[in-house]
C-alpha cells in the first residue's frame, strides 16, 4: 500500500512538473510573439510606440491613452505589460482583453 501511494505521489508530481513546464513554454512563446509584434510596429526603432505606430497593434491603439501612464505620447513595452497585468487582475483596465 505504501509503495502504491508513493508511486501515485511521484506520478502526480511528474504531471504537475509537466504542466508547469508547458505553461512556461506557452508564456515564453507569447512573450516572443509580443516582442516581434512590438518590434515590427516600432517603425523608427526607438523602443516605444507613437499613436501612429500603435495602429499596427489595434488593441494598443484603441487603449493608447490609458496605457500611456506617463502621458508622454508614447507607450513602451513596460507600459503595455503593466496594462496587460492590470487587465488580467480583472480590473477592466486599459488593455481590455489582456492582449494588446
């Protein structure tokens, strides 16, 4: 009985590790896609998006003023990330669905 419980516990642990790894891989792929989209939208390569550049990322463009927390007329990856995190918390924040 003890061996069976131990085997079951190890199986559960292995399954949990696999799930965590899969979620980590998914998050990394999402980050890579976001970075690629941001880089493509950032036409002048200055590391930030103007309102015009943000048009390449419709959800960012739609919520530009709310995402631009320092009101400098540009949004950065950090500002978009903060808006996404706030949206994930369910606050109905700037990023809408959580995928700018």
